[in-house]
C-alpha cells in the first residue's frame, strides 16, 4: 500500500484560527464532514475529543503559561498548548477534516496524487523546467499548524500564493515528449499534470493556499 496526498484549496489563516476558537457550530460541522467516518474509525482515541481539543482546549500563545499542565478533557497531562503530544498525528487528521469543511477538495473523486513513479517523473519535469518547489513538498513541512510534532502521518504541507503562481508558470512551460506520452505511465502522467495544474488554478481563482495531507 502506497501513500497519496489529499490537497485542499483553503485559506490557511482561516484554518489556523480554528484552534482555540471555541466555535461550537464549527466543531459540529467538522464532526459532520463526509470524511469523518474514514478517520474516526481508524483513530485509537475518541476522535470527537481530538476535534474538541483543537477547537476548545487549545491554548493560544498569548494565553499560555510556563508549566501549564493539568487535567483538561480526555488526558491527564498536557503541555502549554493544551494538546497531547501522544496523539499528535490525530490532530493532523482533524485538521484535514477542518480543511474539508472550510475549503474545497482538489480532485475530490480521485486518488491522483499518488506518490509513485509518475509523481517522481513529474518532479523531474518540474525540476528541469526550473521549479523552486515540487511535489515532494507534500511529504510534509514543520509548523504548518501549531500542533505537537509527530513522526507519523499525515504529513502536512502547503504551497503559498506566490508558490502557486510560480508552479503554474513552470507547468505552462512543460511539454511532454512522445517518449513520456507513449510510456506505460504516459496516460497517468498527463492526468497528474492536469490535476496539479487545475488544483493550483482552483487555489488561485479562490485566492487561497494549497494545503495537503499525505498518508
């Protein structure tokens, strides 16, 4: 089983403001996402509590105190963020649902952003065309959101608005060779290029960032 990225056209700052917002209506919307069952069923803890941690129990930086621990919600001891580092990856999945609620899914009916040979080939084409960033960004970045660090999936990443413009400009210069088109992966490569370009155009049209979760 391989890995694939699930990207969204979403306002990154709007998602960040969900943490500690205490917005009851939004918490219920996140729990009602049509992706909820997929991730709640795989969670080793109560997934509703994970969402509630982000919305209600997260402590904003201005309100944090050194050594602020104690019994908050499901867990006995928490760092000053109000979040439990032992379930850090679950917060990533809860943020995925948040992006689904606040943004627009890119290529919603397909697992086109699959990390395999075609992904690698498109990276080569992007790099050769002068791209400063490629698909490998979607393996994850640090500190996209203020949640505890995790070595587990999902990897969380984003392309900024300037990077979206840059990638679209680079993609417009790429011309596939006949060898690429006629290869065993030719059709899928063309589909991936189209999906990537259309997703970036969606972000630009909506004036949002591209936020992705890979697992």
